């Protein structure tokens, strides 16, 4: 009897899901992006329903009748896909698998096989960018303290983590000083003999770098932006001059940022020459390839990103040219041991030897959205 009731419930739910899916598909088949103004008013506000709950189906009907028509239709041929794209059909199927499983990627005991799947996807993109031999990946995969990269909820978090990593690498522990992560910026500058710190990059840098500098306690004025040329690119000579200016003022440049596909116009900085400059100066080199990274899949166009393999860290957004759901971005570490400078421990998780993915992530609990990337690379 219980089994029959369970099957009946399953069929009812499946039927309702199919009905809802048909409504969404009908909306996406339309040519209009939306018929609503950006300032949307919704009928039946939540506050009026809290004291009188409605059924699951009533809520779903409200979403489809009142909310869906006022959404943005990402599949419309009139949609320019600014910041995000429509997603392939297999994503919806995978979502139906992932959401009920509710895996927590912060800890292996809460995600098990999905942690391995995420590592596999990250390694594939690491190979795409850096192309190290197979032995490199086998060696570092066995190292508990290493990480080839990390999945994050957006390019902003990836860029912020890159700045966090670069700061900690530059102002690390030394005799009599435990490191900037523990002692703070003022003590770091005193110990290392500087009056301040700076990050140098193009004026077209994403605003996430302003956020990163503010949250790192260094101030947005420490983000030294060099004017871009008529093609939207930073000149290497100008970057080198700015670095010299900063350091002559006793301000340590701890990161040089290059852009592989600016948000404004899609321009690509001279990645190879900027990478050589960073190496020569001993500066952490970060490439924000949130937009441009998928060019590496193109035999014809991958040369546009020549030099990206010199980057210490690289940002990639899955929700742009990969056509993945928002929340599937990642940061790659050229040297997997670099993750150690931001690693954290806790008494109840992230212990030594566990290889918990949350130990080097800016986020805590996190979904298994990396399976969407894994699927895209597989399918």
C-alpha cells in the first residue's frame, strides 16, 4: 500500500513538473525578451501569504502565471546575452538530479564522488590553459595541500580570491613576522619595509578588483589603473612605468592584472609581454579571462591568448561562452601549491589529510554546480 502511494505521488509530481516545463518552454519559444519594465511589481506579495500558506501547486502556478511573464527570455533571438547566456537542455535534466541530492562541496564527507568530479573538471581546464605533462597532474593530485583551482559563485569571487592569494604570497611569513593573513597590512608593510601596496592593471579592469582591494584592507586607491589605448589594451611600457613609480614611492606592487576580454569591448591585453614583465619584476601575474578563456578551444583563435600560460592565476566564467548556469566560475592556480597561502582549517572539517575542497575556498557551503562544467566538457 505504501509503495503504491509513493508511486502515485511520484506520478503526480512528475506530471506537474512536465506541465511546468511545458510552460517554461513555451515562454522561451517566444521572440520577445520581456514585456515588463525593469521595475517589476508582483501580485500577491509574500507578506500576505505568510500567515495563510498555499499549496505547492498553487505556488508553482503563481510563479508561472505572475513571475514568468515578467522574466528575461534568454533564448529570444533578440537577446544579446549580456553577462549570461541561455543554457543547453541537458542542464535542466542535471539540475533535477543535483538539487534533491543537495551535495555540500565544502567537505568530502558531504560530497564524496562529486568532489572527485569537480577536481576532474578543474584539471581539464588547467590542462587547457597550462598544458603541463601528465606526470605533473598525477604528482600534485596526490598532494593533500595542493589544488589546481577552485570553483566559485562568479568571476567577482574568482578575482577577489586571486588578489587575496597574491597579497598573501607577497607579504608572507618571515623571521619575526607571521604573515599578512595573521598580522594585517600595517605590520606587513613594516616588516617588509614598504609604505604601502598596489595592484597595477588597465583602467578597463572589472569592478571586482575595486571590491577585492577594499575587502583586503588595502583601499581602492591602491588599485593603480593605467589608461588603455584606442584598442582597449594596456601598453606594456605604460604598465612598467607605473610599477616603477609605485615602487619608487615604497609601495610594493604585489599583482599585475591583465584582461583577456574586457567587459566593455572584448579587448585582450598583450598577455605574453605582460607576463614576461611580471616575471622580470617578481610580481604575481593574474589574467582575468572571464570572457575570453573559451578562445582556447579554437584552433583558429587560441593564439589571441598566447601568454595566458604565464599567469599565476586565471579567472574563467562558465556562464559566458561555456553557456553554463550562473554560479559556475573558477580560479586556476598555475602552481597547485599556491593554494596553501589561503588554506583554512576547522575542528569539525577541513582537517589535515582530508583534501576537503573548502579548505582553500572563499566560500563555505557550496553546491555541486561544477557538474555542469564537467557535463559541458563531456557532452
